[in-house]
C-alpha cells in the first residue's frame, strides 16, 4: 500500500468509544471502485 493510499484510509477511519478503529463500508466503497449506484442502493 502506498503512502497516499494509507493517508486516505487514515482520513476516513473512525474510532469508537473503546478506542477501536473501524471503517464505514459506505466510505470504503468509492475507494474500492464501486459506483455511486451501488452505494445509493444500500
């Protein structure tokens, strides 16, 4: 993974009340190449 890709994932990372990191599927989908139509159908 390149430094730029790592930065993007860090930017969309969320942290819960137990300090556990997680990522939203909706936030990840565009980064993984899924179209907006797929995102809107969820």
